[in-house]
C-alpha cells in the first residue's frame, strides 16, 4: 500500500509514489511551466520514462496529465494500491503540529494562512482542490513544513515585537523545511544509536535553514515568519536589518513589492556574485573572481554564526548533520564551514568529505569532539510515513 505525495508550486507539480515501509519510490514525476505558453511533463516508473510538452494553462490540466501518465505507464492509482494522497503545505501557522486530514475545516484554515505563506499556500491549495476532485476515493492529508517547529519554546518563537500587534497578526517564528529537519534529525539519532542528542541540522540548498534539536525536539530554527530569515540562500538575503526596508523605500524610492522581490529573488548568492548555483560560484572562485570568493565567505560565515549560537542555546553539541542539495553534495562548502570550527575540536576526514555517496555517513575523525554526518533528506518518504500514521491510526 503506497502513498501518492504531491508538492504543488506556483508553476509546477512534483509528485512521487512512495512505499512508506520500505522507502522505495515506485514512480515520480514533474509538471513544470504551468501557465506558460508551453509546459513540460516527465513521468518515471521503473525503466519507463515518458515526457510530454504542450500548453498547461493551470494545475487542473497539469494533474489531468499526471493521471494520464499513471494510466498509461503505471502504477495504477485506481486499483486500491494507493492508500492516500499526501500534500506538502509550507505554512500551517500555530494550528498544526502534525499531519491533518484535508476536510473542509483544514482547507479553510490553509486558505486563511495564505498571507503568512503567499508564495506557497495558494498553489498548494490549488493542487489539493484539483487532486481531491480527480482522486475522490482516497483520503487526502496535509503535511506541514512548520509542524516540527511547533515545539519551539516561547523564548525562541516570539519576536521582540509589540505583543498586541504580534498576537493580532500572528507574527512569530514558524520555521520551514520542518519535514526535512524532522526526518534528518531522527535519522541522525538512529545512525548514532542515541535518543539524547544535542544536534544541529543544516538543510542547505537553494533555500537553506538550520535547526537545533534536543532529544528529538526542535528548540530553534533559522527561518522565521517566512522562509526569508536566516541563512544566505540562492536568491534570498537571509538575516538583514529590517530598517533596510525603510531605507530603500525612503531613499531609493522602491515600492514594497520591489523590495520583496529584491530580498526574496534577487539577493543571496545571486545578488552577491551573479549565480545561485554553487557549482558555478566555485568555478568562478577558481577563475579568481573576488565577488564569488566573498560570496562564499559570507555564506559560510552565516552558517558558522548559527552553529555557534545554537550550540550555546543547547548548552553543548554532539552532532552536526549536513543535508539537502548543497549539504549532501558540496564538499567545498562543507569544508569551508568545518575549517572555521576547528578551534572547537571539530575534525573531519578530507577523503570522506570528498567522496560522493547517497548513503548516510560520518565524516568526522575518530578524535573529533563533534560527530559530522551527511544524511540525504527524503521529504517524500517523511510525508508518506506521516500520512500513513494518520490514516492507519
């Protein structure tokens, strides 16, 4: 019995059929360029890879194409082998600390939370409504990126903003990437055979976040009200003085929408050196590009700053875990971060760090005071397991 996992973006639909017990991916695919003159669909089932190009005006047409591929190439979604559909939803606000059945009340709440996740909740909701219409005979479940961080203590979740205003408009730290942080922190505990870890998880990709996890519970995370706060990212500033908004509005004459676009899409590594892809950035560094080198330094500095702060918050540190696209695959950036932690007894094996692998592994030397893990994240599997737990429970 498998779970169909759907992640609906503003112009895309990612999907995967997952066996929640074995972790096996039975099929996967991507619908992209929704709403553009020509869209693209790719569906993979075993060795059978099929593609299609043509207009995809909206998510409903996109999901219809997905179902056509399932009917033609398999696996079937109508023979009873799919037990449920799991939908990734970024913003669950303060209302959801675990997966929730997508009934009318849950759907309405996701819609109400759209102002807190304007780039993510509306397309997720559109995908949910379409999928429920096209697959009405199985339960649909929402899994929230913010749920893992509902355990944050109030001192970590609350900003120093006027209490009345903060509470009225629900302004607090919600975090993001929570499904990944939960999966990876649990995998790290299993890998080391300990449930009492004080650990830091570095989810580093185009979007990037860091969490502090004690005994399996999140106590801090870098993303805040929105995914803009925290680490330097592909196109996002990460932490920045809020007064920069006032300054750009008053002095540069920029509108709020222009500043929003600048901070979320045209900053980060893209804004610092012209590329959000760290492979390109490293190549630029090798060619002697000073802006690229400075961008790498800013990127690594911010990560190390958070590691230091979170170690102090937890009162110690047992394990640092790298995950996501950059964390799992970029040995150069890992070395940039770890070299800056050497004075704290963090030691890593260069050969192990430089070795590519899809397996969970420890790259720390035997005498390192901190274990250093690389654990591939698997948000689809994490979603499938949460969905199964809810449906079977």
